[in-house]
C-alpha cells in the first residue's frame, strides 16, 4: 500500500483482536456493520486531506484540528459519543533529537478511528503489527488505551537514560573530571526541560481522559487502565522534576568547584608575585642608567646583588607566614 496519496493503512477490526487491511476503495465501501474502521493517514497526501474533510463524516471544525500543521499541545475533548485526542510520542526517525516529540491527532467514534500524523510515529505501526498477530484491540476503547500505553513506554526509557546520565555526571564530578561533565550536563538539562515541557500537558490530558464518563464506548475498565497510565505519567513528570533539580545542583557545584580551582590558581600566582616583587624592584633599580649605583666598579657587585635576591625572597616568605597569608 503506497503512502503517496496519504493513506498509510486502513484496518477493519474483527472480534478476535485481529484486522483486515483495506485500500481507499475499501474505505469508501465500508459500513459500520463490518466492524470498527481505523484509517491512519499522513496529511502530506491530498487525497487523505480531502477524505477527512469531505468523506469521513467528521465535522469541519474537527477536520481542521486533525489536519492542522504542527505538533500541538496534548489535550482531550469528548462529547456527543465521540472524542478528539491529541497526544505526543517519542521521535524515532533517523537523526531526530530525543526531546523532539511527535504529535498524533486522533478522532474516535463508536465504530470509526481517524488518526493523523505528519511525521513517522511508531505507535501506529506497532498497533498494526499487533492486529496482524491477533493481539490488537477489539474496539475503539481498547485502541485508545493501547495507544496511550505505547506512547508512554519510550518516554519511560528516556527518563531512565537521563537518570543514568545524571548518575555518571555526579560520579565524574566527585572525581573532578570537569572536562567530561560540561557537555553531557548541558545535554541532560536540555533534554530534561524539553521532555518535562511536553510530558506535563500529556499528563493533564490523560488525567482528563481517565475522568471522561460521557462517552458510552469508553467504559469504566478503559478509564481504569488510562488512570494507571496517567499515574505513571505523573511519576515520570515528578522524576523529571527531580532530575532537573539534580542537574541544577550539579551545575551549581561544578561552578563552585571551578571557581575554587580558579581562586587557588590566582592565589598561587599572587604568592609567587609577592615573593618575586622585591627581587624585581631590586633588579629594576640596578638597571637604571644613572651614576651613584653601589658596587658598579666592584668585581663582586653582581654576586652581592644575586645573593640579596633569595634573601629578600626568604624575608617576604617569613613576613607572609607571620601574617598567616600562606
């Protein structure tokens, strides 16, 4: 089946957790009596956009929302026996940044599912594979629960990876491997902030979905499953908050340690400068080209001055110790 016209795939569910794939002609000929129809489309195809607007039976305002460009903030809107869900999932496309989450727009009626994406998202393909193995959803309620579950799983892996990365950074900080910390710490903080920004609205959307009771096909069992997913999302958001705080503490500690190291370096240089200052002053005086300089004509004058330099250095060191400056 080609995606050039926007149809990624279309499946009619059966009663045994499987499905029968159809093309555009099959979509046009489908009737609710055949079973639940799931149409998964890419809006880059003109035919897919035309079908959503003119043939799907979806209200114009909902069609505009489904086909809107960009990945919008997660939300759930239910009423009149149907539901609009905008959710986000991890971007597994080659070269994608981990924090670049992909939006999945879904319209669900009792026997019709229309899911829209602009970029590839694994969730749709994974449900398609489960249907092929007869492990898929039996109805639209189970489809929505499975979608929420599959969208959450990769986010859990991302949170775990950040946690391990923060642990490694803390260990490097203890070992004072400062050069190995800055880049990974910046990446961890950036990823944590981005995931938290995207995951928090999804948490709210799932919580609202779990509380939805005015859609007949989304029963108490479905809501219970979504409530568990929402609770897990809350935990991941809390974990991200904790990781962000840990990263901030590490950043502050790193800044403090680098400042201390810089201060120590400046302190050592200052001590050396103080020790050498009398010698520099002495040699500077003897370098002026005027009359009256002592030992100018003496054969041992150079050695007298040379011996005086370390004596002055010792005097300065004793003075600094007496003042408890070193």
